[in-house]
C-alpha cells in the first residue's frame, strides 16, 4: 500500500486559479502562494449574497482511539462524492498543527485517496497562518511584560498575568517555567508557561471573528492580567491592538486548496477540540457556504467535544445551523471502547464491538435527541474490518432508527463514499430542515451551564468544582462574563474526565479544576481532569520518521 505522501505526490493537481474559477471567485480576490494554494480576500464575503440553497453538513465522530479514526478522510471523500454526484461542493476544514504532525496523531489532510493537497505543505508551514498567530500571541506577551518593566502604568499585578506565550509544537518542558531572571535589566522574575498555538485565545478569536472589524473588537477584549485592585486588564488598556492586527492581517484571508479529485477546500484556523473549541474559521465556513450548494465541514475529536462546541459556541456566534450531521464510527474504535487493546484491533471480536456500541448509542442520542439534528452514521472502513463486524454495526444502526453507510474513501476516494453521499442527500432532501437546539441557555449561571453539558452530553451523575474553580467563577461573574457560552477542556478518549473510562460510563463525578475567561473569543474555559494546554510528545514521535531526500519530504504519513 502506498503511503499518503506517495499518493499525493503522484496526483496531478489543477492550478489553484482553476479551483477558484470553479467557485466563481473573481481573480482580483485571489492571492496565490505558488501554483497549488492561495488566499481569498476576506472582504469578498461581504460582497457575496447569502445562498439560501446551501446545505451545511457537519462531520463529527465517536470517541476515538489515540491514533484517530479518519474523520477528515471521511469529510474529504464525502465532499468528493457529492461533487461526483453533480453537487457544487466545497470543504471547510481546520489547518494542521505541527504538534500532532511531529507527535502521534499525524496531520489533518486526510489519507489514502481522500486527501487535500499539497499535503506536505499544508501539514508543515502552509501559508504561515499558525506562525502569524504564534507571533501575535507572543508579541502581546512581550508588550505586557514591557509595560510592567517601563513603570507599570496599568498597575498590573505580576503574580496575576494570565497571558501565556505559545509555540506550535508539543513541548512538555515549557508547561511551567520561570522567566525574567538575571537582574533588573532582564525583566521581572515570575512563574510563567507556554500553551500550544492551537490553544491560544488568539487562535479562538481568529476563528470566531465574523469580520476584520470583529477581529479588532475581540482582540481588544482579551483579558491578559489583573491589576492590584483585582480588575481585569485588557488588550485595549495596553493600546496594542493595531500591532496585533498588522501581524494577523494577511493570515485572516482564508486559504483555498483542493482535494486530490479537485473539490475546492477552504482550510483556515486550527484550534483543538479537547482544549479549545475545535472548529475552522467562521470566515472560511461562510465563504464556502456562499460559494457552493453543499458545504462539508468538521469539528474536532468526538461529538461530545467538537460537535457540542460547534453547536453551542460556533453556531451561536455565526448564526449557523447544520442541515445534517454525519457521525463517523469505526469498528476498531468501538472495539477499543469495548475493551480491546490497540494491538488487537485487527482481530475479529464481535462481543467487544457489541459492548462498544454503547459509545455510539450515546453520541446518536446526544446529536438526535438533545441537539435535534438530522444524523447519518458513516462507518469508516479499515482494511482489517471483517464482514461480520460491519454487518453488526449496520444492524445496530437499523435497530436504532438511524441511517448509515459504509465509507471506503481511504482506499477508493469518492467512489468509496458515493453510498454515504447518497444517504446524506436523501436524508436532507426528504424532510424539512430541523431547527438546531442548544444544550444550555446562555442566561444560566456558569456552574449550571457546565453541569448541563456534563450531565446531558457526557452522562455524569454530578459535577464537582474545586475551591479554586468556584472562586474563579465568582470573580468572572462579578466581572460581567456570566452569560458567555462554556468551552470544556477534557480528554477526547472518554465521556468522562478520565481517559481510561471508555464506552458510555454513567454515575461518575466530573471534576472542574480551573475556570478562566477567553473574553475576546467570547467563552468561558472550564478545565477538567489532567488535560494540558501544552501537550507532550510520545515515546516514539512521528518526527523520528520524517526526513528530506532528493529535496522531497518523506515519512510524512
């Protein structure tokens, strides 16, 4: 079997200008970054009329194994299949982070014959967006510390600077550091730390802003510290938003690339769903929706994380409502949730698979019965899946009254996803559009909103807040942030805050250890369990297998 990068390198791509032409984008709004990728002027969105005929399809998934389950592969193959069936289609996906690329999970460009391209460039530096976000984040950090050094006119309490520096890599060594050492001329000594760029509030602001003016307003609202009077200090108090905008200006233009089969793909912004809100930029999604009749987008990790945040945060912010949700399930992930270890995925185990379907059942319940969505199950086929295992899953879906289709886009591209595309089209066109529901009301107190998510979506019996978290919540409500939506940071492998509790646990206690505000992004972050905003590398990181030979990158999946 060829590797992903071999398949990608052997595929002849269309000039990116032809992909833009396919969507009807005027040439004056296309900024080329070489032959196969470009940026689209963000101002184009305001010049385009709304498209009442567009159908928005959200791809989400069950709780995954540590290696991931191919949700992006299914997204890409579904979009290609819709195109094959004559639908004017566009993708809206997140940008990869170098952390997973060099870590364990890999990139975010799909796989096999369902990829966006050029995959090596997208997975590495692409058009520099994540570097711009990293620079803007760290520019803000340096300006905060400089303000303190230059007389501290904002009376910032150096013990309560909450803005961290960031880096687009997994580096546990930087989670907690001491800086400003070496005497007065080298800054003020204090405890500090780094987040991964995908967890930076700049990333969230970037992805949730509806326009450049909205980007300015959201950046100005970021809380970076507290002063000695216990009042929040914001970016607008520092007067530096112009510099941040200058760094982000070009990056704010959405990126346009293509699938291996020539379907247009907007790839822009990349927050993680386990420690952030997990969706690509609002700007890219809206551009795709106005320029196509079918838009396929995705939300990160399992539906308990990505889909919940897509609906409760992104849909609220952008005024979106998906016409259909495709829930990706795999035999191996359900066997994993049924107790099978990773090294036994290839062995048929109907009993474990049956036990693991409890995980799928809860996701179906959440999406269909709580959010009120039109749900289709995509069984993403792996080569080791047996006919008996696939038949068991299809029977389970039928018994639970939900449409399903086996998708083989990895091995066959769009041809392998035609059945899935036909199922989605029929489900959308055969019934009226459903109004999406939210899992909580914004007027509810912060504690109540967290409890709603944990109890209704995760299945928790109770939610426990540490004394620190309760103090932080009281302060945030006093500062006027009580009515913001909630973004819970937790493990992606379980409904609980403990990644070892697989399947569909009940009667568990969900613990919130820390709560903070991302005021510019417009949500409260509630951190649970052992989740870290700066991941670490595994024992054998993917970086050990990557090289450059004869000028070409090799070993990149």
